[in-house]
DNA sequence: CATGAATGAGGCTTCATTCAT
DNA sequence: CATGAATGAAGCCTCATTCAT
C-alpha cells in the first residue's frame, strides 16, 4: 500500500442498478435451440469459489446495503450458482457478516503494515493521517459497508466474535505515537489517543461517506485530484495543529 | 434553541417498531355515534393525515433505510391506512424523497435560527460548532436519513428541486463569520469556508453516524453525557486551533 | 351524415395510456400555496353533466375495453368528479352498459336516416354497403365497443332491455331492398337477408376491427385514403356480384 | 386436418374458471414417499411446466382479454404456482405476448398443412375458404386473442420479432392459387391477393368474433350445425363469385 | 348537487430459500 | 460439489367504491 503524493482517481463507483436479465430469454431460447449452452464450467475449487462469492458479495453489499442487495445479483456476478452461496454461507445475513468481517480484517492488516515507529512523531502522525485519507478514498466499498452496518446499528458486528480481537493494534499504535510525541515535547499532553483516532477517522471517513450529498448541496465536485489534495492537506494540518505543543 | 452547557441525553434511538400511540383523548366526539366498531377514526383532515404519514415515514426510513423500510410499518404507525400513503405520496420512493426534503428543510430552518453575527468571531465559531454537535446528536433521524441517501449515492437528493435552494445560507453564514474573524485578526487568512464547514460537519456527523461500530470496536460507550461532553469540547478546540491566527 | 366520395381520415385513435398525474403534485402544492385553485366550476346542469360523463366514458371504454378502462380516467376527462359518475350511473358496469346502449342507439338512428327505398335496388345496395364501410371507419369507437362486448360474450348487451327493440329496422330495410331487387329481376332469388347483412357487416367491421394485426402482419398501411377506397370498392363489388341475378 | 362435409359442433366456449383437473393418475410414483402431504406435485419438468402455464394462460387471456385476465386464475389452472409464471415468463405482459406468439405460430403451421397446389384453382379456393371458416370456428381462443390484441391496437404483436417472419406463406399460397386460376382462365384478372385474403378472413373471423352481439340483436342462434353450414356455404359462394371470370 | 378524503380487497411482482437430480 | 427448478411469504401498488361535509 504505497503512499502516493497525488490523489489518484478512486475505484469507479459501481453502476446503480444493474438490471438482471429476465429469465425468459434463455428459457425461451432453449426451447428452440434444444441444447445446453456452454456454461462457465464448475470450479471444483472450494477456496476459489468461496473467494469469488465473497468478492461479488462485497461489491453488492457495498453498493446497495444489506436490504438493497440481491442474492441473485451476487450469484450472477459469480461463476457459480445461487445454491453455492447457501452451501457455503448458509444465509444472506451470514454472508453479509462474513463480508463485513473480511472487510475489517483486511483493513486492520493494512494498518498493521504502517511502520510509524520508524519516524519522528510529527512526521509519523502526518503520514498516518495522510495514509488514512488515501486508504479510505481508495476503499470505498469498505466505507460503504461500515455505513451500512451503522444503519443497522452495529447488529452484525456485535455478533462477530472474530472482529473483536484484531482491533487493538490500531489504537495502540496511535497511543504509542502520541506518547512518543509528548515525550519528545512536540505534542502537548493531556489528549486522549482514542479521541485523536476518532477525529482522524471522522475527517477521512466523512470525505468518502458523505461525498454525494455534500457535493450535491454545494454544487461542487470533491472528487477531483485537486479537491482531494486540498482536503487532505487541510485535514493533516488540522490534526497536527491539534496535537502540537 | 437554547444552547445547553451540558450535553443532555439524546433522543432514545427510535424503537424498531414504534408502538402505535394509544388512542388520543379527543375521541369524545365519538359520543354521538352509538356503537361504532373500533375503526381507525376517519380524520378528514388532509393536512394532519399527511403530517402523520410523514412523521411515521421519517422514523421508518431513518430506522431502516429506503430498502429496509416497510410501507406496512409506516401505515401501522399511522391512524390511516396504507392506501392513504399512495393517495398522498404516490409511491414509496416519492414518499422517501419527501421525507428527505422535509428533513433537510427543517435542518436549514434550524441553522437559520442561529444568530452568529451578534457575537465576536471566536465565540460565534465556538457556538456554531457546539450547536452543530448538539443538533446532530439530538436529531439522529436526520443523520440516518443522510447516511441512507449517501448509500444511494444521492440519487433522490439529486432529483429534488426544492432542496437545492435553501442551503446556500448555511455556508454563507460560515464564510461571513470566518471573514469577520480574519478582519479582526483573530483568524488566520487563507482558509476556505467550505473546507471549514466540511470539517465541522465531518466531526459532528461521524460522532452520530459511526457510533455503533466505533463503540463496538473500542468497547466503550460514547453516548454517556461525560463522553459526549469530552468529545464535543475536543472538537470545538480542534476547530478553533485550526482557524486561530 | 353525408356520404362522401372520398374516404377522409378517421378519428384519431386515442392515445394509449394517458398517464394520470399523481396526486402528490397538487397536494404538495396546496400545502405551500394555501388556497384552493380555480376549479372548473360546477355545472348545475344534470343533463349536460351526464352527457359529458357519457362522452368521456365512451372514449375510455372504446380505448381500453371494460377491464382496461379506469373510472379515474373518465372522471379526469370530465369537468365533474368521480362521485358524480356514481351518482348518475351507480357503477362502472352500469356506466358501461349505458355507453353501449347509447352507441347502439346512435348507430340505429343513423341507419334509419338512409333512404334506400328512393333508389333502384342495385344503386341502393351499393349505397348501403358504401355507407356502412364509411360509417364503420368513421366511428371506430362504436366498433371497439362492439368488440369489447363480444370479448365479454355479449354479457351486458343481454342485460339491456332497451337495445333489443330498436334493431329490427336495420334488417327490415335490407330485406325490403333485396326483395325489391328480386322482383325487379336484378337480384337472384333464394338469398337470406340476414345472411346478406352478416356479409356486409363482416367485411366492413373487420376492416376497422382487425386493422392493427392485419397491417402489422402484412407490413402495410390500410388506413391511407387510397387503400381505403380500394378496399371499399372491392367490398361493394363483392356484395353486388353476390346478389346479382 | 380432414375437411368435413358438415359443420360439426365447435369447442364448447371455455368455462369462465376452468375447474382444476382432478389429480392425474400417474401419482403412483408417489408410492415410495410415505405420508407426503397433499402438495401440488413437483414436476421438475420445465418443458411441461411451461407448456402447462401457456395452455392455462391461453385460455384465460382468450376468455378475458389482457386486462381482464388474472395471474392467479392462470396459476390455479396449473399444477404449479404463480411464482413459476414469473420464473419462466417474467411478467403478465410477457406471458401474454408469448401466448399471442404461440397462437399465431400454431395458426400458420396449420395453414401450411393445406396443400392447395394439388387441386384445380376453383376447388382449391373453395377448400381454402371452407377450411378457414372451420378452423376459425374450431379455434375460438385464437380469434379472441386476436380480438384482444386489436383492442390493444396491436401493441404486443408489434413488439414480437418472431411473428413477423412466419406469416408470409399464408398470403403467398393465396397469390399462387389466384394466379393459377387466372392463367387457367377460370378467375378474372386484376384482383389483389391480399384483398382477397382480407375478404376471406373478414367473413370467417366475424362469424366467430361477433357471434354474441349478432345473435342477441337478431334473436337467433348462429351456432347450430344448420346455421353454420348455411353461413359457410354462403361465404364460399360469395368468394367464388367474386373471383370467377 | 357536488367534492375531496378515505378505504378494503385484491392485483402484480420479488425475494430469500429449498428441493430433486 | 453443483445445478436448474421450484416455492411461500410478503412487498408494493391499484381499483372501484363510499363517506363526511
């Protein structure tokens, strides 16, 4: 996850409502053609099949939320059938939970890759904010899954045993960084690491999550490289001013 | 719109299925009609009927999002029938759009009630942030509607002609306030009012929107008066440090 | 009811599905405008109101059939409200029956206006066929009502007392005409007047009733003046050859 | 497709709600599964399921038209559920279109079975008219579907790609037949084959399509073998006189 | 006479899920 | 493992009709 100097365009937002082709066509066609068409062939590789389903499901749930997502749409985006989804994941809700877990897991993994201890506190904090801003912008699916989960009041996250274990490092890294800064005399004392984390998250998250309504209301385009760079710089600056001694 | 010194407990998150309110007392008029069965009581007051539907719909859409909401649930929370929803609003999506428009309209109206020009810039800005934080926390339905609309990529907000007119004042007030501060020498120059607004919004919005996942992951309760007060103070401080000369 | 030499274009087929404007607009508008708009004013003329309703209903039933017709659409095409339809006609079905009766009555009246006895048999028969062809083409609403009624297997016509009385003249006129021709030696004997009437009706009716499928299948346009004139001439010729001695 | 000398009684007009056929005898296969509840018996034979739906839909649409038809009624006349109709046909309108296409296809197939080239022109023409008369009387469902489609102004036929290809033979056969007759000197020259086809169709179609109103108005029963034979003879005669040299 | 508001019943359609092979 | 066929429950929406004023 390299940290680029310029904000490159994000993943293209998935098209709104991909019309699922009616069954009629194929059924009617078969009636006349009288032979089974070339199906994508079975995988026979459970790992891969599951991964494929998860990828498709991630996209669909991120695009439409839990209630808006369609099992059919997920199946159609896969080389397997709807039956496999139930075979491997049991239900729509369990699939959603797995998608959510995977998204969080990947995020934490990424965070762990940041080596903030290598740099002086101020540079490390700048890098952290910068990275978070970029990461959120590049991973809009993740952001949207978190939005969805909050619409659901955290119902499924609460059910997940897995997640509640791999999240400590994130806050620990920030705390360590902050305390190092205080010790060095570059950061002022008395701040709460969790509060700091909340601020960084809020600023970076909102930039993705609320982009549509914000842009519409203020009739602007916040997704241009220039706008993103300006916003990112502003956020980094704000956080640094906030903690600086 | 008094600004309290302490953060009072927020509106209780609406119960999933708000219990239908017990029959209103004004049923005394019924006394003339002997032995009428327990029918829902015909309002014949369109204004009220529409308002009642809108209120129920606001709750339901805020609670579940557009796709999760159920027209039946909305009707059940009303003294009218499902049929009337279609009589007045035409479709689920049009009802949702109206709910969204009303929510934005109320929010803007509230903002207009703030008289920031009466105070010195720094106090006015503090008041603005403070107010925004409080207002968002007190109006979680509004926040959730905006979240839902962003999940829908602003599809319905984009359709609304009404909304795109009453939102200029918000940013104008901030700009005026900021420029006054610069002129007074208390704010540093070179900042963008819209960027400032984005920061305030992000910090206050996230505090409501992401509370569930945030609390779950960090195993804390951010909704206690103490936690809210601390967070609010931190945000006010951060914004002030950001703009101070 | 002049008999033209050339086939003029028929009444324009009513547009397929006139979208009834949703109520929302007006209801929402009222909420802001706060005063009743200028309504078309009440007629206070029952005769005229009924006639207006019947006219609108004739169009709607002819355009869509009994089941396809919408009471709302009829009301909207009138200066009165839906309530008046029920006030004057009791139900959709009774309204339909009345429309049907009126259509038949007008048709018979028209037929009675033909003075076939004034001319020699062959010319009179030619005129009759010619007239029927024209009349059917010019009164497509009537044709479509008869089609609809046949789809309903004559259910409503069977209920109508009124109709079963004014229809004898039609066949009587043909019979008289035919017998005059036989007496004159220009028509061959042994034919049945009702059978003759059936043939004339069939040829002229089909030209209107089946125009859409016929034109589509044979990729032609049977509604041009040229095509109509040719078809009319062919039918007249066929009938005359059929009866000529 | 034998050509009978006498007009046999037609198919009984389908009962409004065709009673669901008593469970088929082949339920013997059930013997292995002990104590299964009375479920509709899962076919798992798509070909058959589709065919069954189409058959029921043909009846229903022919009986009531597009708007009058009920999806529930169609489902009830089938061993499958309403859900399967949507599984295979997507929507009521698509089902209707398919029914229409199938009806036309069967009709054209039947026509193709007539070997008019084997006989001398006059006999062949007589046979053609005779056959058409019989065929229309025997296939009232087809007639009624065409009536319905004309009430809809050919909206669905226009959408069908399939149909517009298999209908040329019909008119080609007549043209060939007519030209043979002209060459033989038994038919007069100068007629248009399409016009001739229109006349035959009109006379035979009307005999079915308008039977209800016609019989009611003239207080007769045109469906007796005697009446049908007389009418058929009259039509054959009329067409032959029309073309004879 | 006239009107806008209101309604119950029923229509079409969709969805997550399971069964038979 | 995998698939196409099948399904019950429920969702949104419409319609003819009636009520209160």
